């Protein structure tokens, strides 16, 4: 078998596996590759790491094996108690990402960047990639991404140039593991959301329905509303605006439309121009609506369990959500300890963002020693795949099902990324081990088959099928039983190609 043929064999299997994951029948594990091997090892701890983090690392594997699943999960659900100073020090190089509205405006006034420029928003996106890869608070960062999509405000977006960093910090990150009711209310009153969905321009004379519609359809109950519900909600939401001078939230009583409203069974006399209490009551009503509970539970199951989640688990998690006053941590604990989650290995596929983060994490690369060039290059590396964090243009956020990301160009983009990282062709500012081979495999295996086995275990947590192991050995013109010498190209100059091929495989594609 030629090197070219064996490479096509492996990469063809990767494409086939991606398609299988995308169109798989509900209730089937889809943990097997095209030649009968297992895509994921039967290891519940690795399964939890693949789903609740941006990818296992040797350190995270050692930690979860030491703590056990329950203690590890409890720790991740209390992120403030997890030291994260190294990541924080890197994030300090992106100062605009953490600034409030006044701080971003002050930076623009001082000439740090142009007013209405996108620099602060690019830093928010770069910070998201940085945290996904190097933060110790992995489950928290996964949930930040989850809520950033659920309550999407496109970033970058010129209209929110001054408010999008604060939306990330004060809304999404502050409430990511808290109560959804609090998150929803914080979002509803934030200048970024009010600007993005036009409520800042909504007045008693001309109520704007954009935010009201997405509040119902995307943020809470889903498609159970009628047009009258949208109109009534829009009336109630008038007056919630943004101060054009400061960029901060302001309630304008003169713009609020009074009069009784009814929205999906919610009724309020709305007799006062001071309508904020009525808005709060509506938001709490929507947050605790059974349809919202079902929708949040379903989306969490799609994120963590399967593209077509088990109905029984969705119903059970919706009950947990309502019983705990919309608190998210109890829902996640119930999800990760469920039988359905345990049985779901192999039923999710990594998105491009997850693929990038998992690649850098498993290779053990660190951030730039100084500056942000490498961090920025990772953010821009996601542009060809269309998955830069928070950059989805419509208000519904990025999709989280395999079919949405299954395309030849998307797969090629991933493969190019793997090769560029493994061979050090691009992203050169990242901190790398002196020897990639020594970092991944401290000792040279005895045979080519053992080399493939050891590298697959190190990068993917499982061995490949016999056919794929043989294909990779044949890439070097060898059989699996051929003796491997420490001077062979496979463990020297050509080792990065082997690393990239393993990362290109369906075994690494599985979340």
C-alpha cells in the first residue's frame, strides 16, 4: 500500500464517520468506526472529560482519575474555587475584553482604537478562544459558550462596539452557572441586547417587536406563542432603552406604553409609566414557564448528550430546572449522572471551535510567552470554518449538531489546522515543547503498530481499528509488525505528519 493510498484510506474513514455521526439513528451509540473499531474507549471518566471540557489533557485525566467523577464535577460546578491565575495573566494582555462600557468608551476617546471600531470585540473573541484552551475552569467556559449562543449578541457587530465586552462579563459570565431567571433579566436590561434586537428604539408611539419576538421564540418558550403575544410583549417592553450619551441602560418612562397586557397567560394591568416591575414579572414568568424548562433542558441535552436527545431525559431535566428555581448547576449534575449520558458515548461530534481547542490542549502547547500574536492567530484560524466565538450573525446562535458542520470544506479546514499546528508551519508564537515526539511519546515504541497505538491512545484516548492502524503504518511503507528504530523518520522529521493524521481521524472527531 502506498503512502498516498493509506492516507486516503484514513481520511476517507474520517469523512464517513463524520457523516455517520451527523445522520445517525436516534438511540444508536455510533461509537464504531467504518471498519468496526471503537471510536471512543469504554471509559466513563474520559467520556465526561470529552463532553464537559474542551478536550482531555494528561493533567485533566490525572485529576479526574484522582478525584473521581463526582468530586471532579462538584469542583467544576464551583469555578471560583479553581485557581486560574496562569490563564488570567494571559488574558491581561487583552485588556479591552474585560472593560465595562465606560472603560471601552474611555479607551476609544483616548485613541486606543477608533470609536465604533471592532478592536474590543475582537479581543472578546480572542479571550474566548484563550479561555477554552487554557482555563482550568473548563465546564464554566463550556457553559459560557452555551449561553453566548442561547442569548446571542453577534460579536463583532458595529452597533455594540462599546457594550459587547461588558455583556460577556456582566451577563453571560456572571450568570453562566447561576439561575436562568437572573441571566434572562440581566440580558434583557443590557445595552448590547437592547441595541442588537432594537428595543432601545421601541417607544409607546411605535413599539418595536424584534426583541419581544426573540425573547419568546429563542430565549424562553419557543414556538408556542401567537402574534398577539409578540405585540403585547413589545408594548410592555417599551421604555427599556440605552442612554445615547453614556451608552448605559436607562428606563424612559415617557416612552413606555401603558395599558393591560396578556402574554401566554401572563396578565398585568401595566397601569404605571414606571413599567419595570411589570417587565420583571414577565421575565420571571417566562423563565419559569414549563415550555422554557423543556427548551433549556433539550438544548443542554443536545450540547452534552446527543443531537437527538432522549425524550425521557429532557423531561426529567425540565423538572429539575423548575424544582430548583431555574438554577442550572442542579440540572447539569442530574444530566452528567444520568444513565442516558453514560450511554451517549460516540453520539456527539466536535465543532470547529472544540476541534481547535482540543488539538492545542492535547498537544500540550502553551500561549505566547509574550504578546497576543499567537492568540489572535488561533481566533482567526476559525474564520474559514465559520466558527469564531460569538460571531454567528442571526440571533439564534451557532448550531450544535453534527449535520451543521459536515462539509468537505469544513473537514479540509480542520485537517489543515491539524497539520499547521503539528508541523509548526503556522501559529509559531505559541509555546511548544522542544520535541513534539518526546512530549507525546517519551519512549520510542518497538514497532510501527505500537507507535500508532501509543499515539492514538495519547491523542484520542483509544486505539484505532486494525485496518486504520495498518493504514498508518503503511503511510511510512511499513507493516504494523515492522521494528521501529529511534532513527526512523516516523519518529523524527515525519512524526508531525503522523500526529496530524491521527488528529484528522474520526477518533479525534468525536466529542
